[in-house]
C-alpha cells in the first residue's frame, strides 16, 4: 500500500514516546506541496481552503502562508482566521442570523443558500455584496453522505428560486455578485468543475452584477489506492469553459481534503487482541471517537505497523476501537504483521475530516501534533 511521501515510522514512534496516544500528526511540508500543486491551476483566480477538513491553527497558518483564503461555515471557523492574512469566505447552511452579521463584520465574502435570510433579515444585507449557492441537481462523490446536490440534499437554492432571490436581494438593497455550486466530495472526473462553470452561466444571465463563479471543492484524493486526479486536465477543461463563457468572471475553488489528507496520520496503540468465530480482532485506544469516517462513510484508510514496519503479513484482522458501539470498526479484513499489546499502528491519509469530526464519546480523548519540517 503506497504511503504518503513523508511517512517515516521511527519518527512517529518517537512522537508516541512524547505524546499520549491516540493522536493525529500533521506534516507541514506535505501541506506546502499540496498547496503548490493547486497553485498550478492557471484557470483558477482564487483558492479558499475549506477549513472544516482540518482546523488546526498551524495548518491554517501554513496554508494561509501560500496565499490561500479560508472557507468558513460557522462563527468559530470565522474566528479561527484571526491574525492570519487570509481572505474569508462564509458559506453557511442553516446558520443563525448572528453568524451572518459576524461574517460581514469580519469583512468576509458571504454566500446565501436559501431565501430565508433575505426574506426575514433584509436589513442585515442592505448595501452588501453576496453570493448565491445553487443546487444544480447532480450530486457527486464517494458516498451518499458527501453528495451535496440533487435528490434530498439540504444545500443550495433550486434554479427556479433565482427570480425570488433576485427580487428579495433588490428589495433588501443587496447586490448579487457571485454564484456558487458544490456537488460533493471525492470527485475524480476532471471535467466536473468546468461543467459547474457551464451550468452557472444561464443563471448569471439574469444577474448583471455577477463577477464570481465559486465552483466548490471535492477534488478527489486516492487514499493510497491510485486513481489520482489529473489537475492538468482540470485546468484545461476550465480554460475551455472560460473561453466559451459569454462574460468574464473570477473563478474560485474551495478544496479541503485535497490540501490536508496526505499530511496527516492517526497514531494508535494496541490494547487487546481477541480471536472469536474464526476472526481476529485487534483493539486500539482510539476508535470512532477519534476517526468516524469508516463508520459514517465506509471510508478505508491504509493501516500500517509502526512497531514492525515492513514486516510480512501474519494474517487478516479487523481493527476496532474501545467505544461501546457495534459500528466502532476502523478497518475490516486487513493484512497486518504480528501484533502485540502496546504496539503502535498508524492510519494514514488521515489529515482530512479526522480531528475536526472527532468526539469525546465515552469520555475518550484524541490529540494533535504538528511537524513543521
């Protein structure tokens, strides 16, 4: 199983000697490399990092240092950008009124994905520029829980809501300067974002002040299993879409996972081993409380032994955590070397949607460690 380029078992063992497990470790130079990759997209004018993927303060600072803005979905995420030279983009969903007010107070770009704010709080938007988020009807991604358009998705306006949104904005004294769409996460079709650009064009015809198309994020990450997203093809498709567009607009993206996934690992310590009904269970000290993605999305993270790196497989096991839930399974039927109580394991490609989605369920804790270089 290919490991992230920075992965080095002895260094992670040394970290485990200094920090209680379980913990996430993040590697700064890998963040730098991912940011540099995205900055090669010549057809994209501005990139906002979707900090819901990983909100560690040093991760934010590292990415802001590459000129990336911060895409925020809550008041807490807006505040996380304090002290950083990074533009803010607020893209909330069913957030309370006070959070929109705070976003404007912080100078953030603000996106609306429903009619309620304009209809019920018009005074909040008087004299303001806003973006509108639309559900274009097609959801994409690796699991139904990450598809944010189509069907019963709770995000965005329907295209038929555009006249009402335009009228409400005019009545409130707001100006619609941008359109936004996002179809899901874990997308490997390089033409997706060009399709978004094309699909927003008809909506923009009725909105003369529109100068921004935010095409969302969702750039796929292979999780060590190949099938790499071709960024050059993404760029070429966007260039073609921009060339055929009837008006010039700024193109924005808001990736999260792509920037941080390979930069993180979750380090765990083996607690117990159990053989039952012909199956071997290996228990570790962090489970769905530390990483809920396998339970929530059926996500599969490569698992390696830090204590015995490179050792041959001793058979297949199910890796489980200490939470009192049947869904507390981190990996099923995976090959591992021989393991003993106290051994260290790592789940790789864990920099995205790990700690940010973690909980204190069963009053268990998980930590974070940043490796600057």
